[in-house]
């Protein structure tokens, strides 16, 4: 769902020294991963997202420096298509998100800048057998003469997120406001059922400072929305609401009164997991069943263990979940079976350099891919019936270019997908398979 730039926490000299240490997989590996050559999708990207399609396909969406929204597709066992323009953001700071349904339809959403109006949200869809639609405006933009050339700062939609159910229901949420113009943030959302058009904009919260929405959607189209709210002088609260098809948004549940960097996932049954950190040194997880309330958050990191604040959550449609985190050059991971208890942490990698990016991905069968890095980018793979492969360097250490964002996935047929941006080195992608 969200992968954003991370703060660099070590110097280049320290990183280079640590990179010389050997990486060790624990337990010993019995699988080998074969990686295709790196493909450069764009030399000058502006935001990027990737989604796993049916039958092992992959779809990538990104913005480019000219303000266009681009899409490329790769069928299972094939090669990447030529990128095509599906819309415009009119900015060099793109924000596209892409998702697919079980039929193979593709949805892309992004923030668009246009002269004289607040920033808005656009969407385009690829329907099987019909091609790409024209872009549709989802937001209700306000007219502001002179914007954005008036120099008073950004105003309007930001942090757009997208979720699509297997049957094709779509939920889009974003925050709306402006720091520079002192316009308090609020959460807005739209919904599309499989047989109907887009709903009108729902003002999910009042203008009281709610930000950074994340959406997940169950098989029946029920939406879970999580977001943060922070009052001056207080810790950020994490809240959640629910939208059942044909009904209004529920009242907000307070998941925790101290939480940052939340990551939300929802399975087909409607089980929801929200993983977060209260203080950048430990990781917590909260769970809610399909018809219940949020349970008391559970600590995932052992008492006395301090992480570096970099972690990721993956959850498949069956409800299996895992969380990985970095702690001093070591990657630990915990697992959770559907509606079951969390495991004890397992050390997957040790002796690596410190990492500012950690991502983990999981498919329906339980095949898992883990990637991490700061200057170099590494990865390892675990088939559902095997053990971890040896770590492999997927992008070498350039010593000067820090990883900006990393996205990962595992296709239904078990191929690992890794997409990343790294300062001036463009948007790159690699596909891996096990033998």
C-alpha cells in the first residue's frame, strides 16, 4: 500500500564498512532464486506503484517528469510492454497507486494539479476486453484563482490510497487540506461497486487534522479505513472506520492513542490488521475480526529489543500475515496464521548493512519475498513449502544514491517482483523465480 522515502540514519562511510560484512540466511537455505535482468521503466520517475495481476501478470504505474501518468504491463513469462500514457498529473511529483481484481481489471488513481483549482484526485480503469478508460475526476475541487502559481503552498488532495476487492469493488481515500495555508486536514473518500459508477465524495471526517488514510477491502466490498489524528502537544492517535456497501461510514474506533507509521491490511473475510510503532523502537499490531471491534494491540518485538523503526506488513487473502523489521543490520520476521496467534520472531538475515527500506510480500499460497537495503538492495525468497533462499544483491551499492522507495510483490504463480527508485538512477524492476 504505502512505501515512502525513509530518513538516512548512517553515513556513507559507515554504510560502506557495514556492506562488507557477509549476509547469512537463518535457517540454512535449500532454495535458489533465478533473477531476470534489471529493467529500467523510466529514467526520471515521479512516484510509482506495482500490482500483481491474475495468472502471474504484473502491472506498474508511475508518474514522469513531464507530468504524465504511465503504465506498463508484463504477462506471466513475457516481457514488459511499452509504457503508455493514461492520464496527467501536471506535476513532477507523481503519486499514482495501482490495483487489480480477480477478473483482471486494473485501476490507477493519482493526484492532479490544475491551474486555478485545488489539487484533485483522478482515476483511470482498464477493463478486460475494453481497454483504458478516459481519466475521471473523483474529487470535488475548489476554485482558487492564481493557484498554484500564487506561491502560498500546496492545497487540496494528498496521500491518496486505493483498494480493490477480488470482485471489483473499489475504494479510494485521501486527505485534503494545507499546512502552508492553515487549512485543517480531513479525510475524503469515494466508492465504486462492481456494477455502478463512482459515488459522490464522502467527507469521512471533519476538518480537525485527520491525515494519511489507508484503505483495505474485503471480498464482500466492506471497506476498512485507518488514519492518524494528532492534536498539538499530544501523541498521534490511530483511528479506524468501516463502510459496508449501501451504508454510511461508521463512527471512528480509536485503535491506539499513540501510533506512527501505520500499515493496514484486510483479507477477503474482512479481518483487519494495523501494524505501527509507538516510538520507532518497538512494533505493535492490532487485530479486528469481520464483525467485531479492535482488540488490544499486541507487542511483536520482544521486550528489550529495540528496532530501527523500519518495518513492513504483508497479508494475503486468506488472512495469513507476516511482519518484518530491521534491527542493527539484522532482519527479523514474525508470522500469523489466519485468525491465529503471532509467532516468536525468527532471524532471517544478519550481518547486513543498516537498512532504510524493508519490504515484505506474500501471495495466497504463502510464498514470501523479503527485500531490504539503503544504498544496495538485497532480497531473499521462501516458497510456502521450503526455507529461505540465500540473500542476493539485486541492486549494487552505488555509494552515493540512497534508495528512495521500494515496492514488492509475489505473483499467484510464485514469482517475486521488486520495483525501486534510487535518486538519479530511475525506476527499475526485477522478476525472480525459484528452482
